[in-house]
C-alpha cells in the first residue's frame, strides 16, 4: 500500500510547495525593482551559504553543529526521498539498497540533529520566538523518523509487508505531518520558510559585496546607499512595505527569529522601544498584510508596560508603515531608537540588513513628513545654515587651534596627510583629543595640513537622521573642496567621518572628483608610525585599562587591531570587556540617537560603563568623539575616559636630535601625486 | 457641543530670511511662525484655505528659501502646494503689490511676521498694509483661539508671559513674533514638489529705499546685569526677578515740548546722544 501512497504524498507536497513558492515570490515582487544578477547569484549561493553564513552561525558551535546535522540531513533526505520513494528508484535491484542506505543515514542524522533542536527548545532563552517555532523539533522528528521507518523495507531490513495496514496508515499520517511542515510549510509561511527565503536571500542579496569570493576579499559593505535626488518622481525613502526593494522584502522574510539581534541590540537592552527581531517581523506582517497578533517573541519594549502588546499594530504592503495618527505597522519611536551600531547586522545569521531598512524608513519620515523627533529638526537646520550640527559660526572652526599654528592645505596645496577634524573641533572635550593628535603628528614629523574653515560636517548625522538631501549637499561641497588639493591620505580621529568619507562619498563623486579617498583612523595611522619607528613611548605607569571599540571603527570598518596595537606599543596590558571587538556594545551616540533621544528605562552609556566596571579598569581607552562624550556623560563613572591619541601624546618621548617642529621634511620627495 | 465652524481664507505673507550667523537665505523665523499658526488653525477649522504670498524678485537663492515654507505643508490639506510669488524687480516696494493682491483676493485673515530679516526690516509693512486696506491690525500675536461668525478671538502676547484676549472683526491683519509657537520642520519632499506661481506684481520703485545706505546690522550693546549676591538664593532671586525700571517716570498731561525735553534728557543720561 505504501508503494502507491508514498509517491502520491510526495508529489502532492512538492506541487503544493511550488504553488506556495510562486505565491511567496509574488509577495516579494511587490517591492521596488533592484537589479541583481539572477544566475550569478544562484551560482554563488553554495559558497555564500557554506562560507559566509557559516562564519556567522559558527560563532555558536552547538547551534552550528545542530544546524549542520538537521539541515544537511534534511536536504539529503529530501532529495533521496524523492528519488527513492517519489520516483520509485528504491524498488530497482541495483540502486535501491544504495540509495535507501544513504536515505537511512541522512534521516538518522537529521533525527539526531532534531534531538538537539528539541533540547534547545526545552528551556528556550528569551530571545527565541515561541509559537509555531516550538513545534518545529517535533515536526523535524516526525519527518526524519517516518522517512527512516518507511525506508527500512526498501533496503530489506524489514520485509515489504511488515506490520499491518494500521501501522502503515499511522506511519503515513506522521509522514504527512513531516512533509506538511518541511515541504508545504516551507513556502506557505511556516517556520521552515526561513530555508526557502533565506537561500534566495543569500543569492539575491542587495549587498553582494558582503560575501567573500574564491579570490578572498569582500566581507564588508557598510555604506548606506544613496537616494536619487535628481529624479523628482523617485520616492524619498520608504513609506509602505512595497517601497522597499524586492530583495529587501525577501531578506525580511528570511528571518529565523533566533533573536541574536535582540540579544545584542543596545536600544532593546536599554528598554527603548526597539526590538530588531520584532521590527523585521513587523515588515513581514506588512509584506503579507495582517496584524502582528501571531508574533510570539519579545515585543518592542515599552516603559511601564513590560513591552508593547502585540495585536495592536497592523498593515499591508500598500499601507503606511508609520501612521500619521494612531498605529500602523510600527511606531516612529521604534525607528528613531536605533543607534545604527550594526550589532544586529553583524550578528544576523540570515544576513538581514536592519540598519538599511531603518534608515530607509527614517528617510521618508524626515524628507516627506518632516517628523524628525526632538532636537533633530534644529540640528538639521543648523547643518543647512552653518554646516555644523551645533549652529556655530563656520569661521570659528579653527579657534581651538589658535595657538598651534596648524598648516592649512590651502597654503600648501599638497601634503602627505590631510587631517580631517570633524565637528569635534567645536567640542571642548574633543579639542583636547585633537591637540593631542597634533602633538603626536608633530613628534613623528608627519607632513600634514588641515582644511581649516573650508571643512564642513561630513553629513553623517544628517544621513542617519534620514535627511539625505542635506547629507548630499554637504558631501558634494566637501568633495569639491577636497578635489582642489593633493594629499595621499586622510587621517581623522572621528570614526563617523572616517566611515562617511571612506565608504559613502564614493557613490557621490562626479567625473571631475572621483571621491575615492584613502582614509585612516588616527589609531591606524599612529600604529603605522610606531611600526615605522617614528614614535617612541615612555613606559606605562597607570592602572588597569580596557578598550571600547567604536561601532563606526569596528563593525563599520573592520578596524579592531590597530587601537590594540597602539595600546600594546604603549605597554598597556588590556583587560578586554566581555562585549568587545565585533561584539562591542554601542555607547549610544550613533545614528543621531542622542539627538532624537527616545526615552528608555536605562541609558545605553550607563550600561557600557557597567561593562567597563566589570573589567575593573580604571581607564577606558576610546577612539571616537561620540563615544568619549557619551561615556564621559555617565554619572558616577568608575573609569576615566581617554582617547587613544591622548594616551599616546602623554607617553610620547620627544626626539631631541630632530629638526624643529613646523619644518617639513622635503615634502616633494615623499608626496606623490594623487587624485583626490 | 462645539458649534459648527466654517473654514476661513487665510493669507500668510512670507519673506526671504537671513541666517544670523552665516547670512544664508532661509525661511524667516517669524514668518514661519505665522505659517505655523495658520496651519494649526487650518487643522482646527476644516475647510480653511491657506494662501502663501511673497512679493519680491525671483532668484535661485530666494526660491530655495521660499520653498522652505512649502516644506512645512507636508501634513496640510488643500491649497498649500503653491506659493504665489508677486514678481517684482529688485528694489521695488512690496506694499502696493501686496495690497493690490490682497484687496482682490479678499482673505479673511492675513498673517505676517513682525519684521523682516533682510532689507529694511522696519516692521512697518503690516501697518502700511492695514492702512491701505482699512483693516484692523493686531501685533504680537500668541494664538488664535477661535473664529466664529466673522469674529476672531485672539491672544496677544505681552511682556513677561502676560496675555491679552482680543476680539477682532475679520478681515484683519495679525502679526506674530517670537511669542508665537515655533515653526514645524520643513520637509524636503513637499518643498521640492511645491510650485511657485509667479505673477507680475506692481513694480513701484521704493524711492525712499533707493536713497538709503544699507550696511549689515550690528549687535546692539546690552546693558550688563550686575548681580551682587552672597548666596545661591540671592542669585536665584536676582535671576528670577522682574527687570526693574526704577528710575522711570510717567508723564501725563504734558505738552509735546515737555515730553520731547524729557526724552532728550533721558537720551543724554543714557549716553545715546552725545553733545
């Protein structure tokens, strides 16, 4: 009986899956067009899955191995099952036992994997979603066990007519459950949807540069994509789910609700109304239409409520994401709580781009609705009128260095290093860092100059606040200024400027000004100077030190080594925080978050200072004006906050037998012409 | 129960502003507050219409600044995707052009800022308009409470947060200053989409202005407030205290010569006039 029933069951499940897939693809295609190479993407899929995705999943060995066993077992079992039972190859004399044996092996592996999945689900951590996900281990077992049992007669372990028809019927019922979850559910919206959407998302990812290739390279693509402001009909940001590009929608649908993003999100930890996992699920609700009532994970935090209740937000692909009045898919405060620290993106095993989506939605709120919260409109107006967020007179940008006699690039036209000051030039705390950095550069006899009053805000804050128009205006004027001069590299102590100049200006350059710069963080540059023997330090006499990785230096630009190298050169032993390196916790200062200032239960910098306290450090080394300001603002902090440049400047041993400062060492011989 | 309210026609006069630090053209702060007032009123009186009006020359810089006002209308209903530009050659008098337009369009409420940020900035324009049109004028407006049966109930801002409630028969001109609610954010999208409807305005050369010499305004010297206080409590009291006139005098029933004499003496005492 099973011989006739099995092919019917398998073919039916596959046919339904194909229909479901077609429906799901139609949902994604509601999004805006986005050109991706279809076949190249599909060809790159295995590598992206096995190398890049596994690189992220592999950070947790138990889950990684569980997934390898379960998913690998399933894929093998599914293919073999179609061959053996669906196409009837199992009854052939020669192939039957071999394929059947392999199928037994695959389903057994999957069963072992599903045992571990079940174990994880017994007391699941808060970050995991429940609901349908709780039945997944049972469904995995049902599939693997039933496939295993029905294959036993094929290889001749059991006689063909073993057991009664009752047993066969029960077995078929279990198999129907398994097939339903694993094949039908994959395209009709069950937990297994992640496999289908996830695979296609890897193939058609909006940032193909993120993935490695056989020739190495790749792996980082963090710059936001520019809006086309010249086309007046192009929408400004994302108003409704259908305004996302189709592969962004596909990406949202790939979410496995593992909650790794939730676990690392600083806004979520601070009780601000953002849970990245829920946000992605909100987008999935939007793309299919309906309400979030079925969501079974942690909600967006909400003060005093223990989380925003689910079921109150609803929407559709062509309805607004943020309502003008009342509720729609998400509340605006959820979008403004993000610090754009990219911890969620770094951690996401499905390679979902949360920050892109959030900024896309912010763009609409700012550019179309004029609803940037709190102090942000004032900051944006300042940027428009004075080219700096504080509204200071542009001519006072160099006041901090009145006594330093800094060389201006306008006078020199050509230097090795252009020192980009950033808006920290107006901030008294950051001015200390800048002065320290100047001291270091002079001690190492670097041929450098500054733009002086010609410099403008890089546009970082404007862009993260969704004001793409102001960002592009600032960027284009900065690019035009930079194009006037010749320099080999830009060095800055502001990782935000570093990121914007290095990763986001490139897209905006014109034919006369390509806007590709060699930008370095001051820690990188100091490490290079030290390695070249141009700096000497006196030994460290201070106490315990820890280092806080700025998001825009680490996760955005992959620079984890240089600051540690500099601290090592200073003879400072590091006491690393638990969250450091690519898992560093944000200081709360990015993405305009201190300006939009969405209330939470705790403050993000307080949490970060607690991390510092846990290491017992008396001093935390930082490399970013934002981090300095946020961490210094902590009340009753246990550690001193100092920039790496300050530590270096304090320890520097001035070479006596060197030419006096201010004299440049034959610039002509060392500078090469570069197109800036 | 709220009585049935009818929408009204409003005209908001807007000018090209100037940023105090960089001098870049922008939407003028007071005029933007005027538009904010109109937009709030429109929200409360459904069916109201707002007309934006500017008289002056058209240039790229002024257009960008004027679009700033259109960008505030992201939320508004009808009538605010265009700005009427009464195009005039440089150096023309805006008053006849505005008066002609307003007497033809007959809005019930004309809202303006108190003083322009550029040019003459005398603050006389609303008065000149009111005189020409024969409409009442209320200055220093803080809020429009209600408009019923052609009568508006207004709150006028007085020094130190005091308010005076006024009733005025429409049509009327009201001007706002820094006491009115701050203007909302101007959004890029609506600003870019909005249209400038240019019509030639009366080109009457401002002869008086032509004879003037224009120089950038300097900050006025501010009288130093010297606080001698021993304790924090004294300092707080001094900071919270009213500015005391003290030496002022009220002249009543005096002749114009006596009045002028008193003013002249005061100016001498203050060192404004030196002889």
